[in-house]
C-alpha cells in the first residue's frame, strides 16, 4: 500500500488538502559525483517518499536488470539517469530539478552533474537553494572535491549544510569512522562562512538513515536525513529587516492609479512606512499595498506586490524602494567574488553589462586575485576562465543600490552579460565594503580601496613591446647546488635573445628588503613570500623573473606557485647530492652549520623537502652549467614563453 | 505576520516575478493558451501579476480544428470574462493538404498542426517571448529546462548553447529575430497545480470532471466521440460511460479515463491514487523514443 493510500484511509481528502496548503518549500542542492552515490541518494529519496509513478518504477526495474549495477535489485540511480545519455551527446546540463513532497514540506532538488563544469553548475544550482547535501564516501573521507563543493556552497551563501557520510554499509557501520570523518570535515569547515552544519551517517543504497532511522547504527541518535530536511529551521534565513523593492514595472491602468510593481527582495513593508527611492533619494510614504487578493497592511519578502505612494514621485524600472533607517550602499564601485560561467574567458577589452535586481548597466571589471576553490587560497590570475573564481573590482556606469551578499542574497547578487554575444558569462556576489579587517594570512592578496587609478598599459601591449611572455623560473636546491650560477647564466642567455630577465637572488635580497629576517622556517617562508611578491610585480609588468632561492619547504613553494599563477611558473630543482654541494662550499657555510653555529640549516639541521614533481630536474653534478641552461631554455620554448 | 510562506505562495511569487520581468524586458510577449489546467493556472497568475491593470499581452490558441468543443467554449468564456486579447491561428496549409488526426499518423499530424502552426503564428506576429505552461516535473527531458529558454532565428532550441540561470535574475537580451520561451510554472508539480486550482478556485474546462460521455474503444485508449467527424465502423455505436480527462489535446488523439470524480477534491484524490505519468494519456509521446527532446529542438514547447 502506498503512503497516499494509507493516508487517505485515515484522513479524508478535504483535510488532506487543508493540511497541504500549509506546507513550506525547501530548495536544496546535492553535491557529489556519481561515485559518491548521489544519484542513488536522490533516487532513494524519490522512491521512499513515493514520488515515483508506477510506470516509471516499472521502467527502472526493467533497466536495472539490463544496465543496473545492483545485481538485479532495483537500481535507484537509474531514476535520475536520463541525463547521462544527454551528457554523452554534449548537451549542456547545468542543473536538473527533481521534486518531491512529504506531509510537512515540498522539496525541490537541484541536481548538478559532477563533470568538469562543476563549479559553474554548482553555482547555478546553489543560487536558488537554502540547503546543500554534501556527500562523502565513508571509505574515502574528506576529498579535495568535498572541500570544493563546500566552498562553492559557502560562496553562494548557503546557510545549511548536511554532510552525509554515505556507504556506511561498506565500513561496517562504524561509529569511529563516522566520527573521524566528522572531525576531519569540521576542522576544514571552520574556514567556511556556514553557520549550520549537520552530519548524518547513511547508506543510500540500503536505505539506512534516509527515511527511517537505521537499525544498523543505533549509536546515531539525531534522526534520519528526511526528518532533518523536514524540520531544519529555514524561516529565519530570509532577510526580513532591510526593506528593498527593485521596481519591475510601473502600472498605470487608469489616470487615477500609479503603482510600482515588484517582488520584495528583502525585509517587510507596511502601509504608512516612510521609504526612500534610489537613485533619486526622494522620500515618501507607502499609501497602499495592492494585490489581486485585496489590499494588504503589510507585506514581506519574497511577495510580489504593487505599491502606491503618497507623493507624486518620478520612479521607473530599475529604481529601488528602500528603508529610510537602514538604506543600502549606493555607488558605482564595489568589490565582488565572481564565478566565470562561459567558455570564452574574460576579455579586458570586452564590453560587459551587469544585471542587478531590475537594473542593467555597462560595467568594467578588474581582477584583484583568483581564489583556488580547492584550497580557498588566493592566487594570481591574469584573466578568468570557465569555472574560475576571482575577487574583482567592479565599476558600474549607472550607480547601484546594493548590499553585501552575505546580508542580502537579492541585492547582493548580479550577473554579467557579454554585450556582443548576449550570453550570461559570470555571476557575482558583492562583498562587504565596510570590512576593514584584512586577511591575517600574509600571503593573501589584500584588495586596495585607497587608489582606483590603475595602469593604462595592458599586458598585451607589454607583451608586444617586449616580445616575451612574463614568467617566473624558480631555481630551488641546497646551498652549493648551483642556483646563482645557473640563474645568472640563464639571465645572460635570455638577455642576448633580446628578452628582459631579472634575477632575484635570495642572498642579495637578504641584504636589503629581507635584512630583518633570519633563517628559521618562518623567516625563510617570509623571505620567499617577498621574493614571490617581487616576481609577481615583475611578471605583471611583462618581465621574466629568475629566482635563485633555497626554498626548502614544499608547502611554501606551492604558495609561491599559487601567488604567481601556475600558468606562468616554472619550478626547476637542482638535484646535486649533499656531498657535492658541501665540496663546492668555499665560504665554509656547511662547516658552520655542522658545528651548530648556523641553526636550522636545510640539509644539515633542518629538512630540505625534495620537490615531488618539479617542472624540470637538473643534476648539476653531472651536467655543465651551459647544458643546464640549455634544458631550461628548451622548456621555456615548449611552454611557448619564448620563441 | 508569520515569517514563513506556504509553498504555493512561494511558487506563485516566483511565477509572477517571471511574468513581470518578461513584460518589462520584451517588446512582444504572448501567452500560449490551450484551455488546459496549466494554461488556466498561467492565466490566473497573469491576471494577478498585472492587477489592477489588464494583462498587457495577447493570448494565442494554436487551433488544430480538432480540439474538444468544450475547449472552444471554455476559451471563449475566459476571453469575455477577463477581456483578453485572443489570437487564434490554424495551419491552413496543412488543412488544405489534407492533414488530419486519422490518416496522417500522430507524428506528422502533430508536427504540422501544433508545431508548424505555432511557428507560423510566432513569425506572423513577430513575438519575441512566448509563455508556455511546461513544468520540469512533467517529463525527464524537461527536468533541466531553463525558465528562459532561448531559440534562434529559426525558433530552434540549441541544447548545447543555453544560458546559465542564476537566482531570479534573468538575462533577457536577444538579438533581432531571436526569441525565448518562458516557463513560469517550471517549479510546479502536478499536485501543486491541482492544489492551487483548489485553493484559488480557478475555473477549469469541464472535461476534467467526470460526466457521462459517448466513447469508443481504440486500444489502449477510450476516445470521446466529440462530434460527427469521428469515423466509426459501419455498425459501431459509441457507448456512454462516466469519463474524464487528465490532459487535453486533440479529441481524436486524447484518451479518457473512466472515473466518478466530478468535484475537485475527488479529482485530486483520484490523481493521488492513480500513479501514472501525466502524459501517458496522450498518444503523441509514444510514437517516437525521446520524442520530446526532438520536438523541442524543432521549436515545440
């Protein structure tokens, strides 16, 4: 007997309808790949809430025998697999929407397929969702993709995460394993801006903790997934304090009526409230709130209404009616996180439009820095490609009334449209303009507010003038491995070719901008950060940087790479053995280190982490300086940085 | 005022927002009107969206000449009640060429009368945005459909080149000759539609309610002999049965179901118990595998 049949036996249709009219709507997103059991989870939710029609289920049963991976059992993943074939045909599917309903809520699932366009798809799906389910395979724990999914959810302002540890049946329903993954995730999640994170151990395949509490995990007491989805408190997610109404249309059905139609983007409004109109800054009062269901005394987000005002004021589409007490920011310039959604990368010379609320205006954008969606770290970015995220300065031709996205998902969001193709190429989330607390991480690139003046020479112009592509070659290796010798030889070779290289020699820099630094691990890291910073300036100005620096730690080298951008960074490891390096040491540094007079000396009294996958390894004890430089030159040509 | 809104109020809000955006951003929008339940809900939402003004766009009925007579009557009743601007278009070329639901085969018939008829009308009136009542839940291939669905100069849908849709910010820019289809009911389910019709007391075409009607069996369907044009076997006589319809199409191609449900609550109760996909009553979808996808590419809704 289906749930509905049972229900209709106990309750007549009238009370059923009555009760159904009081349901809430919850939109959620499922993040994970097919391997994590995402399709199975969605199939399980649809199946166990009796959303599947008999004929659909019959078809899936047939297909399970033919294509299923469950040995003849009903393969619930096939319920959502319509998309697979389409994907093979190359059809763009950013999000597929699924629907189900229980006695308490109606649910809309935004199902984003987990292929390479994931960031774009997830951002699209997340934009309308209140909650996200993050799937983690109990066998594998927190993976880079888990972090990526969580970060995108955070970026798009999702306030509720449900981390489902799936495939518990494959780890013997182990409480210890669940706790281990939970701790692993919680540690990482402290970096995210998400207030509500809930963990549930499940098996989507077996139905454990989906609709019913699992008999296999009596140690888990917080109820099954569906129960959480039905009860998670979402009513406070909406901003009901700051009244904003972007005007969609002016309605003038007759000479006596002039109403302003729009959806309340946030907050509430009451008849008699004083409101301000932006951009005119005129103030007036609400005379009436008109709807087809009668006039209201009060209305709130997201209701579509028509307002009439007590004064004759000039208002047109694109204007915003707002709170007088608590108005939005108003201006041309702001900073935002952008997700690039289009195959065609950002073109600094291109013409773009921004659509914010009901206003569309030309806009220019300037990339401050990229954000690595796997690590959340800043990285250098010349341009924006599909699926990349960057912090940008935006400058709109028409001033906009906006709020930070984290306070207001309606007036803090915008899309960017390519004027030529009319495509939606990016989406943006406006950042808090008042936040003065810069990142404490010294490696982060801090956005500057003080000066909006910027170079009028483009990267392309520099490239044409210098006939070179800017890049950084990092020569890393022990003291005595030949870093400086090779650096200056390489510089000479490039210079003779007509290029403009600059050597940043670790020891030279320690005489000047790094003279305050010692040789501890922290100081070495800071030294490398400064060198990386200078290399970045050189690269940004079209020059080639050659860094000769010990750089003993892999993690620090990784940060330099991120700072400069992977596409213009070459890591060269000089792999001479320690004994050879010692024998080349004329200054007697190794002797001092061995005697303990130099503390924490890499190779002697502190580690030198050999690069795991350098772009090039040079055995400088076996090949000559000229040969070493030859190999670097060949690599630069292969990369297309020199001809 | 309570903090939370009901799901139907939220869906209503979303649909009204979409309709207002289209009116603000497009020059010549039109709303398809088939007199079906989804059309009736769309009409109701349009009346709300522009209240106290009139609906600022025309309604378009693609008339195959084979709709149920009850459909024509209901359509005309709505037009006069709400003072709608109704446009009716029929593919006369196809009629002249003898296309009909009996001899042409359902694929050719639907292609000519529905699809070509629609494209002719869109071209004739130069509409740049057309509202349709399709819902994502209806069919597998619709699950990924956008709310603003872009069509090229030839009204074709290019599935590889659809724009990402974020929040409720719709990119309405098109080049001359291009157009969009708009689906304001995208996020509604069949149950939502019925529940909303019940809640708002929306007038419906009487064919949705069970009544004694003359039918003949054309396996697997029961066909309501709606007028004298329906070809019967020499000694065949229609039988009067208590039937109703779950979807409305051309009467010779639309199967009836036997039912006693003659009130909205009874219909909804039956719908809840009757777990069959919604479109299974229509002959057109069975003829070709993946036919919906193909039809959309060609310009169908």
